[in-house]
C-alpha cells in the first residue's frame, strides 16, 4: 500500500512484486485494472487512513502477544509440548487455549466434562422421548472458534494424518461442519489428557487409522482368473469342474443310461 500511495505512475514490475498468495492467479487482471490509472486526492486520503489503522492494529496485536507470552512463561513447557504433539496446534494457539482453560485439568471430572464446558458437546434436548436438537451448546464463545481453526488446520496435515483420515470418514456421513466440530472435540479431549498426565499424543486407534489392514477380497472366478493372468498363466484352456450338485446330476444321468 505504501508503494501505491507514494507513486503517481504504477510500474507493472513493481506491482507484480507486491501481489501475494492466491491473488497471483489474477495478476493480469490486477495489472489491467490499474494500468493508465491514477489515484485521486480523496481516494489517497481514505487509503492512507486505512493504512494507518492497519499499522495500529498490527501494533496492538504484537503488544497483546508479548503480554500473553509474558504471563504464560511459567507454563511454556506445557505450551511447547502441546504444539509438538498435536497437528494443527501452534505455540500461539496452545497459549491461547491454556489462557482460557488453565493448566489444572483436575477441576474437570473427565474429558467429556471438559468438552461440554467448552461448548463442543451435543446438547441433550429431549421431550416425550423425542430428540428436538443435538446442536452444540453456546458455551465457549472464545475457545470454540479457536479450536475450530485448529481443527481446520489439523485435517490438512500430511505429516500427522490421524485427524485428516478421521475427518474424511466423518465428512462422508455427516457433512463438513459436523465433521469439523467432531475433530475439534477430539482435539480438546487429547489436550485434556496431555495436560493432565503429560503423555504424548498416542490415541488407542492411531495405528488402525493411519495404517489400516488391507481388506480381504472375496474370491470369484473373475478375480482368480485376473490374478493368474497377472502372474503369467494362460487361463484360456482352463475348464470349470462341476460343483457337488452338478456332479450328482451327472452321476444319476450315467446310471440311468446304463
């Protein structure tokens, strides 16, 4: 923005250097829109005010992060442990999560109680034996969005694909939104146990999920012939032996003919 505000004429090369991320796909369109154009005085004033406000916000965020890390310094070993163990969780997000939950997990009866406190457990809205709603509760207004962001990051992890595989299975049955909430709930349960015991990330179904056993394929004429052909055998001369039922029919026919 500084280049745009300080320049009367825009150079294509200078503008190309400023284009970032997915906007690079529209480089030609951006260059075409600003070519042979100039910023009016009123527009320059508005853009300057917006630029100053962005600088102010970035400075405020930086000061807040410094204050956060100062306060969380005695617990940095837990913060680092969470960031190293869980995919999708950085040191900053771990510090923010612990700032909301605290590090004393003994105040919660179980991981289910912890997830319910954070607003990630389905509500129990029943009347006359009928479920009216299974939506998650409105608790955890600050913590829940953060965990959803961590879950969105975790399901993209290729280094630790546990949550990514879980997400794909849930998404096929329940849809994207419910699957992400379920992943966020799983991650919060993991955080509960990691902080409580100091253990590493090792869920009971880690190996079956990440290294599933190959499914046994039912044998059929087609699969057998395909396997033999792949091994180099000529199956054109093979004849099918009659089954037990067919054999009895053949035997009875021979006896009757005698």
